[in-house]
């Protein structure tokens, strides 16, 4: 009983239990970290057991250096896209290089995503640059 005549129901952790708590906390954090596959490979390089493919698109309607940002954002939203690089070459033309998981998406879905963003895209037959900078 305390001074007011009521029972004190608060149970305090005994001081001898505190040294074990930090050790327990460290053990739990270490187990979660070790069990997580995220530490092994950066997200952009993860293969997920499938072979990744890369395609280069010629992209029309680009008019400035901000257009590739819009193209990259549109293509990154497609499920299965691992990496996107895009560049404005001038005179309304640019390119986009997309690395993707073929088990989760395909070239047609990527082309449509670029087109919905306002930038029609055509896959290059040989995947090589057309005299512009290296994709």
C-alpha cells in the first residue's frame, strides 16, 4: 500500500534483468538483418533468378532536357522494370534503354507506357545507337 491507502499495481522490472535486455535486442536485430535478402544485392541489380533483358527504344516528341525524366518515370512504373536510362538527342528525338524481367513484363508493355506519357517509342532493331550518344 502507498500513502493514499491504495494498492500499487505497477510492477517494476528488477534491476538484474536490464543487462540482458540490450543483448536480447541486438540478437533480434541481427537475426532480422541476416534473414533479409535485401542486404545481399542492390535492388537495381537483383536478377530474381530470371535472365534480365535490355531493349533500346527510339523515342519521339522529346523537345527539351526534361522530357527524358518523364519517359524514365513512366517506364519505371511498369512492373518488372529494373533499370531505365533515357536521353534527349535534339530535334525531337531521344532514346531510352530499359532493363527488365521478361517474366513480369514485355517490350509492348514498355512501348505503351512511353506512349501513354506522350512519347511514342519504337524498339531499335539492333539495339545500337543511331549515331547519337551511347545508350
